C-alpha cells in the first residue's frame, strides 16, 4: 500500500473536523440503510442487508481485503483476522439489524437520514441504530481498518461476528457459534454490546461508570390466559375472561419478585461508593455486608434503572381479547415479559406468577430464556484487559462489572466460552440510553471516535 493510501485509511489530518472522519461517514452510510429485522422473514425489505454489506465493503476495504469472510445464517457476517500467536482467539460482536421506527414518534431528525447536528451531548449522528448497534459495528471495523493501514497484526486470531437478527432473537448468532465450534475455536473471551460509559446512571453520582456486563438477565415470555363462554355485549356476565385477565395483570403489578443483590451488583456498588453522595457512601461501601438489605430497599425505590438491578422484572407488554366491539371475548390473554435475574430461574418465576395470579387465569411459558452464567471478573486477565483499555481511553470513568438487563446475541456464545462480556465503548448520557428502541437515538461524534480508539487499544493490547 502506498503512503498516501495508508494516510487515507488512517483517518483525517489533525486539523480536520471530527465529523469529517471516515468512521463518521461510515456510520451515517449504515444508518441510512434501514435494516429492520422482523420475526417473519418474508416481511423484511428485500435486498436491504445486501446494501448494508456493500456499504461495509466500500468504507472498510482493507478489512474486506485482508480478513477471511464466512457467510453464516443468511445475512450475518463472520470475519477471521489471523493473528501471529497461538493463544485462544477473541471474538468481537455487534449486530447489523435495528428495531422498527414508530411513525408517530417525535424524532428531532428523521430516523434514517443520519443527520449530523447538535445534541445536548454535543455534535452527534442522529438515527436509528447509532447506539443499537451500528455504532459498535463501525467502531470495530474502523479500528481494524486503522490497524491494517498501520501494518499491524494481532497477537492472536480475532473473529468479528455481526449478526443480522438480534432484535428478533433470531438464529444467526447461534449459526456463528456452530461454525466456531465446528472449527475448534474456543475463544479466550467474547465481547458484545451491552454496557457503556454511562453518565447519570445512579442518583447523585456525576462520575461516569464504564459498566461491563458479566452476565445478562434471562428473557422469558409468559402468557396469562382466561377463557369463558363469551357472547353478545348486550348481556355481559360478571367475571368474564377480560375481567379475570385484568385482575391477574393488576395482581402481577402489585407483587414484584423479591429484591436482592447478585455478586456483580455488589461489586458495582463497592466501586461506585467513593463517588456517591455522603448519605449513600457508607451503605454502598458495605454492599454484601449487614447493610445490604437497606441498600437493596433504597435501590428498589431509586428509579427503574436502579430498581431493575435488584430483582427479576415483570412487564405486561401485550393484551388481547375480543375481535369486535360488540362481542364479549371468549378468550383473553396478556403477555408478561420477564427479565430474570441471576439466581432466579424460569421455573421459579413461573411459580411466582401462578401463585400471584391464583384462580384468575392460567399462566404458561411461551419462550423460555434462563439468565446467562456469570463470567469471571475478579483477578481475571481478560477482564483486567478491558479495565486497562478503558482506563487508557476513558480515564474519567470507573470500570465495573454489572448484570446487564437486556438480552444480547452473546448469550449464545456462553456455550463455547466462559468469558462473555458486554460493553459498547461509547459515552452515553441517561437521555441517550432512554432513546434506545425509542426516538431521537444518537451517538456523539466524539463518542464514536473514542470508541474506535478503545477497540484499537484493545486489539493492540491482546497478549500472545
């Protein structure tokens, strides 16, 4: 490669505007391709993922020239970057698909226009997928592109796994796992989306926390169902299916699962303690000791994010009943989305729901999903590498383990790897985190570029 070509792929000159960086251009190009995944594959826009693949090849030519590409699960991509050493490989993950956009939501800028404009956090790329999860796709690819331009080769094999149906709990990540297992690959660690350099994550704490998911809650769907005779709306009977399901939903809302603190949450609060307001500092520092019950109660009342750290959550998300306004339903149902905390199980949550609902309705499991195993973080070399990389790029942040509340494709990789971590190396305000799967999703230009730096530092730091 010529010197001019190397400079072109290494990024803009120091005097150039950050928003002119090639990584920003790549993110904008990917956001403009509406890769909305859907549970019915035939409803996905034809050719949309092929267009995204073309954009990746255009913006990251060295990656596509030097890495081996394996097609898995249709539209997913699996790249292999051969390293110089013989140690276990590393897998860096992200996903190419996004959730749909609510046409009635008040987006400041159109969701798929990828506008660069001011935001409360600074200049940002606005659009669906900037945070979830095309920012991570670009962060990984831009870091690899930069290192290839420098002539760098990692100390061990690096696999890049980009799924295409994460948002619908699809099969492409499992297909990647199957390929790696068949190839005899047992990764040293796997890194997917998840935590972030989170600002305003805890009341009264201004220091950002670089939260690395060492486990994730299980996601299980339960159905609450009541049946009856139904009939004409002019002659209603008391306690019909709709009324019984309504009582069941209210009973579930009034009876949350017991609150407690798993070990990663205790470690998070111990690391958070020096940065907390004085009234909470002692309680946080004593997490895991005699003050834990008090701390648990405080967190349960501190807002949705803090409360979700302490228990399995139960959210009623879908209701159905009569097919017509003048018909009494013969069957009424509610879907309960349970996010199961480490230490609970699908069976224990099922039993809780049946006990709470009583004879109002029947409760059954629609889609089971157990919590992921807890990956090592205490005195562990892989987790230590994540910590030192974060300290290098985000010295203002406190790295810490935590239990991730949402589900990721990485849960499938626990079958072949004991170290599965979840961290997107981008600064995210509380408002940004709330925009994920909502409106006004955005990633700052500075945050994206620092994320590229983080991935590059991680790859440089891999031991032989």
